[in-house]
């Protein structure tokens, strides 16, 4: 195998926390990678852990022998120790045993902070935010703990900008230099989660000058993901603009000076695609996207050999194509495209040549560290529809999807994520695509069919006509719709006809053709949908290249973007694999890697206004503190 040429690039500082600012709990960290732990725990071996647990048991025993305030104090100390050992459920149970009427103001505050810590540990970030939503002015140590917990909860709840804002406010209160470095790293990690589009929009908003400096620095790092030479120049200009910024000391020196993050640059890339037959048009769009990225890459010193292998004849012979690529000297492979071929590859325990597939395996299983799965996964879009709907205050959803496997996949992904966040799906219906009249599934979804049934029953009883207005169910506050543009244009107006015109509708990119058609798309005005930056952002050099050189491929424009990202992602895969907070700002979305080496896309959001998509920056939307009152709550001291 041809050896992989390596170059040095952007450093993200690796910091390991010590007690101090982060001395509140063992999970007090932004990420959990072994090389970048922002944690508040002290190192403890198994003997130390056993001793701590033994002390917790002793506190519990003492509590059983005590009454009143001493009992409260023993229970609280036991809960603290158990939370330190990540035994959050047991810690929450002990806190619930405390008689809050006996607590003084100080003890009540400490109990509230520990309850928030436990809520975060249990994955209930919104519960933690409610507990921490106070305007009380506290002494600095407690105020720092509260702000640190809020920053963590904001991040876990999906508000990285709010997390960064909170940490910028914290910074002025921190006196220890190492704690400041930890806080700076946490600010950086939070902003790294944002796509470049959001950073651009945020930088034009009125911001605290220190926060604006961090945002501008994050923008430079995003641009340097592809244009590596831009990093040094960008940092130089940033330092001139922000000479007294907190990051201008240790952090910026590390960012610009230490280049320990290695970027892999293969010398020969083999692309496996079905260049003939049914999938040839899609394959052509992907391959043209790859070549557009190749020719327009800013680093002209890096020009790998790219070869194409036609997989049309036998997709199941993927290993023959893999070996052919290896025999020709490829040290990186893009493809295959069909799911069946990806399934075959993922059964291997080890793949020697790194592979970036252009689809996902049917099952999510542990695979070779050299096998990465990438594509336009519709489930990602459905999950994000659930997230934005919940963030905008909706908790009772109706689902309307087409019959068949595709609709079932999107429905399952939406429901799973919506319910994880605390929402409820109160109605779900299927429809048959490509019809003009969707009355029956809409009426069933909204219980209007039951209203008609009641009307008919009453009419039969009284034996005459009755003045009647259908009544829809009132427990739906949003609709998730999966549809093609043609069906969406039929369905959305029929919601209004069936007395549901005011209910917000959320959908995926499949409702939009990708081309502005104001006359046709007025029928889906007010509908929210997610799509890739390639579609929603103004045309960049890559899209202009498509329009100028491949106008016939406008129909497959999203696959052209997939090809661009497949090529540009290759040097960045190691960074995505090594840091859970790392994101690649691509044409298809804000890309990240899960533990199974599956690449996911975080998309942009828009709403149809007068027949055209209007971009929404969800990173600046208000925080939703809502908790579902029907769910069992954890201990929440007053």
C-alpha cells in the first residue's frame, strides 16, 4: 500500500482538568474523549473508589440513626459522594429523602446545585436548567459552580452558543490561570459545534466583545478546515483586531504554534461507483462533485491521483473491486454507493485501506476503524425535525408519512428522538403518495373522522338535520410531515381545510426541489424544513461550478454536494474520530462522527415565506426550559 503523506495542521489544545473550578462533580466536562477531558474529578484508583463508597454507606447508616437536621446532613453528604462516583440515580433517591423544611437557605442552595448536577448526569439537561434558572446573587465560589453547571446543561440541551456565552461571563470571575485555560477550551469546544453559517450570522449580531472575538476565531478555524494555509494568516489578523482578548495569550499561542494534529493526505484515491445503468446519473453527480472539489482545492501542492472503478456489473463483488483498487496502488477508497455492498464491507473485522462509503449499512454494528460510512441519511433529518420542534416549545406531535419503508424509517427516527427529549406522539397516520385527495388520513390523524361519526350518530337519534362543524383533536401542537414536493403542496393546504392551518408543520429536505419556485411553493408557506448548506446558502464556487459546467445535473444537486464533501472530508477524518466536539463544515451539513464511524449531518433550517425558503438560525433562538409535567420528575428542591 502506498504510504500516506502527512502534513501538520490546526491544533486543538488537549487539556486535562484538575480540582478547582471544576471540582464539583466527576462528569463536569464538555467532552469525554480520553485525550481531552474537561473533568473535575481527582484521579482515584479502585481502592480510593471503594473507600469513598464505604464512606457513603457510613453516612447512610448514620442518617438512619439520626433525626432532623443531622439526618439531612448525612443524607446530603452521602448523595454528594455517590454523585462523585456517577451513581446518580441512587444520589437522587437520597436527596428525595431529605426533609426540605428543615434546610436553611445555604443548605437549600447546595441541595439545588447538587440536584442540577445529578440531573445533568442522568441526561436531564432541561431539568437542570430549570433548577439553575435563578437571579439570586451568590458568593463567587457558588456563583462559579452555578454558572459552570448552567454551561454544561446548555451544551447538553443543544444550546452551544448559550454555553459559550455563560463561560465567557464566568471568565472574569476565575482567578486561577489553569482554570481559565480549561474554561477557554470549553468555550472553544462549544463554538466548534456550530456550523460556519451560524458563526457568520452570530458575528453580525450585537455581542459582548470578548465573545465576538471567540466567534471570529472559530470562523477562522472553520475556514482553515479546507484552506489550511489560511490558518496562520487568519490568526495574525485576528491578533491585530483583538490584542487584549483572553485567548490572545496561552490559547492562541497553542492554536497557532503547536501543530500536533496530523492530517492524512492519500496519494491515490480510488472511487467505486456504478457508472452505468440505473444509478449512473447519481454516480455521475457524485463523481463530478469529487472532481470539482479536487480542482478547486486551495492547496495546489496537494494533487492526489484519482481513479474510478465501475461497479455496475456486480455490486456484490465489492471485495473484487476493493482488491483491484489495492492492486492499482490506492491508499484510500471512496465508495461503494449501494447499501448491499456497504453491508458486505461492514462484515469484515478489519479493512486495511481506509474506506469512506457513500451509503450506510443496514445494521449499526462495530466495524473496522478504517471504515467510515457517509451519505444523505434521511433519519438524521427526521431526528433534527424532532429537536427543533421541541426547542420551539412543542411537545405533542402528530405524524403523517407515506406508506412504505421510507416513511416508516422517518416516522421511527422522529418518534424516537421526540420521545427521548420528553415529547409525546399522540397521533400517527400513513398516506398513499401521488394522490390529490388526502382527506381520510388527515381526518384520522386529527380525529375529525370521529367528529363526523358523532354527528351521524346524533342525526340518527333525533331523526333530522343538525347544524354541524367538525371538531379536531386539541392535543396536537405540531405536525411532522414526510413528503415529496408534489405531495407536500397538496397536503399542507388540506391541513388548513381540516381546521389545522394554525398548527406548525415540520418536514425534511424532501419537500423542497432545491430550486426556487415561488408560484408552486406558496402552497407550503409557513412550513419548516431542514436542508443542507449547499441548498440554503447563497451559491459558492462549487455550486457555480455545477451550474456552469454540469447544468444537466441540477436534478441531482444534493449528490454533487455529497461528492464534494466525500473528497474534502478525507484529511479531516482523523480529527473527527479523535474528538467528539469536532465538526466539519461541509456542503451537506455540519458533519460529525459517531462511535460506530457513521458520519451524521447537522442541517440548516428554513421556513417557506412567499414561496421561497427563508433561513433560520436556530443557534440564536430562545432556550426552551419546558419540562413535560406528565413525566416523573427527579428531586427538585425549592
